[in-house]
C-alpha cells in the first residue's frame, strides 16, 4: 500500500496557477548541491550566485533555500554570500557519505564546519551500527552531533538505499528525530536508489506521528534522483496531503538536488511565456 | 509565494534559519489541510465525445426502436442535466432479443470453432483499449464515478476481461480436463449501475468465450456505455444477435428472467431483487448465478502497519463512492489501537477531494442517483438516531447534483441498522474487538458473505482468519484488488456462483 499511496500523489494533475505556485515553492525549497572531489572556490561561487538568483528577476522566482557543499567549501561559500544572506549554507559532515569514521573525528569535523560558517549540518547515520543492530550507538552519535552543531541545524541522512526496508526507514527516522535531528533526509546522493516517493512517504508519516506525540515539527529532505518538475510537484502534493500546509515551506521541507532547479525554471518560463526556451537560456549552477 | 526565508538572528555575525521548535500543546496538534496551495481545476476534456440525443435497443446487430415507443431520460448525476433518452424495452422487445440470440446461437456462434470466437473477443478487447478514454469519460458522465477511477480501474479491467476470456475460447477442453464442455445456450444477464461497463465485460466475455449468446440488460441509470459497447461489437463485426442489449427498468429485467427460451440467468445487484429472481427461476431448467449485496468486514489488528491499513480502509469504503458490493463497510479495530486509527482516519478523509467527477484530481464523485442518495441519508440518520457518532469530512459539496461527503460512524454496535444493512455509499461503520476469535465471530455475524479484509504483519494470523471468515474473497493487507484470473462471488445472502477465472468459465458451460 505504501507504493500505491505514493503513486497516487503523482496522479494529481497540477495545472496553470497551481503549477506555477508549486514550481516557485519548489525553487524556494531547493538545497542547491555540489558534492564532488573537484569542487573549487570558483564552482562554489557559481553555485551561490545561482542559489541567490536562479533566474532573471522579471520571473519573480525566489532564491533557493541553501547551498549544500563539502566542509572545506563552507568558508568560500560564506565569503561569497556574506554574513547575512537569504541563502543558507548547508554542509555535509560526519564522514560523508559512508560515515565509517571514528566519532571523535566526526564531531571535530562538525565543530570546525560550523565555525567556518555553516548554518546547517547534513550528517550521515552510522549504517554499520544500524544494520548490526546497535541502534543505541546510532542514537548516541546523532545526539552527540547535535550537541556539536551548536546553533546550526542538523539534518540526519538515513541513506535509505542502504537500509532497504520500510521498517528500517521508519525505525531510523524515529531514532533520528528522538536524538535531536531537526530534519530527516533520505540520501547522500552517492547510493542508488536515492530518494523515492514511497520511502519519503514512510518518513513523512514518521514525522507526523512524532509531531502528534511531542508537538515538535521535524523537517523532511528527500535528496538525490529528483530531477524533473513533475517529480518535484508530486513530492509537494505528498507533503500537502500527508502533513498539511504547515510543512509547505522551506523551514520544514527541502529538496536536495543539483539539476532539478533548471528543469523547474524551464517550466516556470514556459508557464509565463507560453513556450519552452532552450537549455542555453538557463544558467548553469 | 514568499521568496525569502525568515532569518533568525543568532549572533552579531551569523544568521541561521530556525525550524519552529516551539512545542505545540497537545490539543493543538492538528494537521492543517487548508488552502495554502490549491490545485487548479483539471477537468478531462469531454467536448469531443458526442452523446446521441436518443439511444435505441440493440437487437440482431442493429439499433431498433422499442416496441412501446417509450423512452426515459438518462441524467448526469453530477449536474442533474439530461444526457440522452434511453429506450424502454417491454416484453415484446425482450422476446425479439431472445429470439435473435437463439438464432445466432443455433446458426452461428455455437458452431463456430473456439479459436474463431477468440478472435472476435480479442478484437473487441483491442477496440476497447483504443477507445478507452472516450469510454471512461462517458462512464463518468453517465454514472458519476471519478474519471480517475473509470480511466485507471474500470477501463483497464474491462479490456483485461475480454483479453483473458478470449484466451480461453479455444482451450476449453484444457480448462476442464476429462470433461467435454459445451455452451448452455442463451444467457440473460442483468447488471448493476455501479460498474456499468465492467459488469458488462464480466458477464459477456466468459459467456461468448464458451459459445453462448447473450441478452444483456443494463441498469436503468447507466445504459450509455453498454450501448457504446454495442457499437464496438458492430465495429468488430461480431455476428448479428450474438449480443443483444435491452434497456429499461425492473419490468424489462423481469421479462428477461421469465422468458422461457433463456437457458441461464446471471444477475448482479441487490439481495432483495436477487431473492425474487431466485423465486422466479425456481422450478425451471434455467441455470442461475447471483452476485448480490455485501457488508464486508475490514479487520484491523494491533500489529498491522496502521498507515497502510488506513489506506486500505479508505480505498475499501470510499472507492467509487462506496457503490461497491464488496466495499469494506464495517471496520473492526482492535481496541488497543482504536484511538489512533480514528484520529488517522479523520485526518485522511479530510484530504479526499469531492466534486466534479471529470476533474482528474477528484477522489470522490457523485452519488449515482437521487433515490440512492436518499437511501444513504436515511441510513446515516438512523445510525445517528440510534446513538452512533457521525464523523464527516468538512469538504464543501457542489450545489447541483447528488453528493455525500466521506463519512464514518463510530460507537456502532451490532444492533445498529448501519452495522447490518448495506448502505452502498461512502459511509463506514466502525466497531471494535479484542481477540482474533471475537473478530471473525463478529465479522461473520451477518447474512452477507461477499468479501473481507485482514490487516496484520503476522502471517499466521492471516491464515487463521482467512480460514474462519465466511466470505468469498478475503484480502490480506490490501483491499479491492481485482483481476480477471481471480474468481469473485459470495457466501450466504451475497449470492452463489463465481465470476472471473476458471470458475467464471464453468458458470457458462455444461460439463459432461
């Protein structure tokens, strides 16, 4: 039934004004991401500029929620964006993507990354411990990381592609929320499958039940594999019909994506101008 | 859309965005299904599909005027606008139809090799697929069901039934090893209004595959797609008289049941009418299958995946506005999870979109007719009068047309009418139980026995329940799954005989 329900959101027909509003909302929820060994200050500058203003001002498109980079790139992003920016800096940390490192170095990494200027930390859970049955270790690591974050927000990456079953995803979501995560996130983007609709649905349901139990609203970030406007709209429909309007904002819902933004922009321009523009009309991130 | 995130000052230098971490007090922990992001209307285009102002009877491969010259209006239940006029067939017309079917049976169809019959069925199935969108739109306009369902459920299943039985037409000997199957003759088939085209397919496809000919009587309120199917038979060059369609009301059906030259009656509809048909057929040589009412129990155990079960419960009762004989209209919840289930169900029905059935985003369409709406209202009122608590979606309903919001009743006991009578609308009666034994005893404590659902993560419990439940179909951890290969039919007052699969084939054969 999870798959069926998830598929039903994709069947909603989002047209005209609803489509335009949904697409702009999607842009405002994007964590524009570059996570490569070849990332440089120059590339990060491209990314930051794109996040600040995804397209010409006349289309009235909001800036992206954040840029998402490796820890070493945080200081460059901070330099480019300045101290006050509508675009947040998110950094993957804790031995991303595998998490197969000692806790001490993970925490040190988090502290330094926050000190360099990260607003948000995207940590990975210890899948080794989770799959070996040591759920307490997973919990303790998240709690310790949260402490190390200080003022920065913590997103907990479950890497659902490695957890495989919905039961595991649900349990890991609960652990992450109880241990202090502000967001739960599906994937690193380095493992296939990354985000899927059914897995995201299971996590949204966990968020809902946690809200009922504690009164705390946890955010959700599907990441990886969301490349088209149609997909993004289906995710928004899922959020709207599972958690309601209160989650339909960048404070509580994000897309982790790199190529999604330009597809969304292409659709926005089509909606405004009436016809499609070629890919060359959209700036590279 | 607000473009800027709300910055929260943390230190002199740095700015971060804060999640709202204020703990919401218990009584305010509600999900807000408001209008922050409303879906714009997305209606399926119906302009290209023209409905003729008048529909004649289909007898002997031709459309002919009714003997009575009488017609009755067929309306769109979502708008109350008249769509067309339908012929009223009297006993004379029925006699003509049966004679035509008999001629076709003797001269053509029963003599035709199975592989040739199969070719016709395949051809019909393919044409249905080609015209699926048109048929779905007509079905939605005529009956009030959502385009989402007619497009994604009804039409694919209609084609699948013709394809499936087409495959059996030349393999009947292998279907029944050691037997020599032969056709019965002329089959009189009477179908309901909830799945007009699908029920026509369920009845016609196996009958033709086995070499029988057919006189079909569609329901009074939903004749349009059956007559469109007749045009498809013409296009497929199905020999004249193999299928005849007589439209009308109860009298037309009675004339068909009483006709002496009919060999088999197949009826899907209410238990009340089914009983009368059984009386009429008693003492004749006619074979009979009845698929009647139901009041299915959907049983939800504590160890079930509750969110998934809620989806099954919602699909079970609100699918096709609850106009489903196998609808899971009684929900039995194990006491330990009762409060959770009710809370989740309340939230879930709030997200169901009720309105224009042609809109692709509509989840719940129009009630099929005014009398049906009145029946639903009356039964729900009886539930409230007898002390049950009403839980309804606060959705707004269109001004014209026949509508009923998704509803469930809590605090229902076995002595309530709403626990025993088939409502045939989007209304669920919720009751509780403590143990598996109590669950199947309560589930079986009803004259019906068409279907049931069991929700648990424990396999052994599923098998135990399945063997104890007196129901023709039991779904485990799912609901309303249909497939042409799977037999469907009831226990007790839900009827006898099976449709679908090999069993459905056997109902149209003489096995010597």
